């Protein structure tokens, strides 16, 4: 593709993102699947531009009289690339490039020329790309960490991998990945299973090490939630919101294929993807359960029988803004009030599955107390047979800096996505003590 054709692809995909109910990464992937003539280098270049625009959305938009895909690409070209867009817009010899600038776009170009992305008059919320609905909450709750967290959210997330220790070890996989990809691979600082690639994104799905199940892509923060659960061989574990199985895979690995895990979710599509991942990882102690809702009748059969029940609750995803920047300004899915009500219902249903002496693990990828401490504290207040556990005492987490009894991970401090994790133990009956 020519540079102009790449630019037009970015405009087209951005228009699709604006009109689709799906997250940006899904829209981008679907577009490339439909247009297989777009080569790998072109896909990479177009994707880089799109994510740059998504990460700078508020800062670019503030300079525009109206926001649309062409205007954003125009602003990106002028303010971030510092190039004259007329070279690519309306290129006479490139019929696949974008049309020439309209009179209104020429006026925008004149307005943009000489401007800086931000200046001393830029409101803090805009400069930090914080959505209006979350700004006051996050500024209050994060307090002195607010600026650092939001600044960290502006950067691209590294590529974190979890080593499948049933098939290899971290040192061996690190060496093999560096040899096969040519990229520098580091050990993650907190997870004993983690590797990190910070200087790019090799096509991992195409290499044999991945196809043979030696690793999975998983943020280090997500790995730490699995570590906190502390699943052991022989246990019965229930993953209530398993999704495509990221944490389920880590739990199965910890259990060394001994015992049993039920991976449950309301999406059969996600469970189908999870089953493929389980097979690739060599895990055969996992069964999947498709739920109609958090109160599905099928849950009654397992009441009071599980050593560990993990609730990786659906949430706003505010902790994942590094990798999903469009979540800052696109409303996709339920609002905060709907989510917190759902989180409370899921937690109540999940608690019924925990056996006396077992534990309930609650996790989100949210930074908001409304989805984290508030939900878990309200559950504890209404469910006296559960006792909160101090995660500062958890052996796998002793080396990680965090305050309080609950684990809160921040991208500015821990270099992970934002995560929250809390654990409560179900008290044993008197005759079981």
C-alpha cells in the first residue's frame, strides 16, 4: 500500500469504530480479516496510526470544530506527525488515497498550523485523556497517584506473556523467544511466570512456541490475581466469569492438571475460544459451563462444594485504558450503575458455591472504588459467614508494594494494567472445626 492508501484505510476503520458497538481492537481485526490484501507491514502501520489517534483523542478533538474520522486523521497528521496533509489527501496519482481536503477541512488545516497538541491552557482532564464521567471520581480516589496513573495510561502497554510451566520454564522460553523473534524479552518484576516484550509486537500467534502451548499472552496484573487465588493440585475451583479463559489457564497450570476447574461464562463464543486454549496448553482438568445468567439453575448443583470460587467481574475496564484507549470516550455496554448492580448479584451467587473453609476471590480490571472496595465491603457486611483475608500476608504477594488488605495494582507503580483483588474465607460450621 502507498502512504496515501494507508491513510485512507485509517479513515475507513476509524469510521467503522465510530459506528460499531464493538471495541476498537475487534473492529480493527475484523476489517483486516475482510481485507486480506492488506499486508502485515501495512496492517502494522495503519494500526499504529489508529491507536495513536485513540490515545490522543481528547487532545486532538479540542482543536476541531466537529469530530469525524477525516478531521481526526488530519489533526493527527499535522499535530503528531508534523506533516503537510495535502501531500496525501487528494494525491493525483493515487486513486486509493483519501479525497482532497474540502474547503472546511482547509480551514481546519489553517487553524491547526502552528498549534501545539497541548499548552498551559489545556484543562487537566483533556491533557491526561481522562473521560469526564470518571474524572472527579478518579482524582478523589487516586489522590496523589492520579497524575501518575493517568500519565501511565497514555503510553502503550507492553506485551506480557505467561510461561506455561507445565511445558517449559521461564529462562528456557525467554532464550527461545529472543532467538525466534529477534526481540528483547525481559522477566516481569512481580510474576514468577511472566515475560515482557516492550519494544514491539512480534506475530506471536504464528510461531511454533505459541502453537505448542508454551506460553499465553496475559498482562502481569492478571497473572498476579491468579497467584493470589493460590490454587493447589487436587482442589475444586470455579471460575465464574471465565471469558476466554486467561485466568482459568493460570489456575489449571498452578494445579498441575490435578483436581478440577469449572470455567463458566454467559458467552458460548468466549468459552469456545477458551476450550481451544485449554487444549493448546495441555490442560485436561477443566470443563466449561455455559450460563444463561448469574442465577442460572445449573449453579444449584455445585453449592457449597468448591475450594476456590473466582469472580473476575465484568466492569468498566478503567484499568485497561493503556491497551483499550477507546474505552475512555466510547460508551460500549452497561453504565456504571448497571455494572455495580450486576457485580453485587454475581458475587452473591458465587458465594453460594464456596464450601466451608473455602475462599471467594473477587477481581476487576477497574480503578474505581465503586466497583472494587464498595462492592466487596457491602458483600461482607451482608454475608457474615465470610471473613476477609489480608492479602499483605499472602506468600505470593509479599514482595509487591500495596496498601491495605486488598490488592490494588496501578500502571504507574506496578507497570501492569489496573487491577483490584480481594479474598474472603467462608467460615467452617462449628461441627466441622
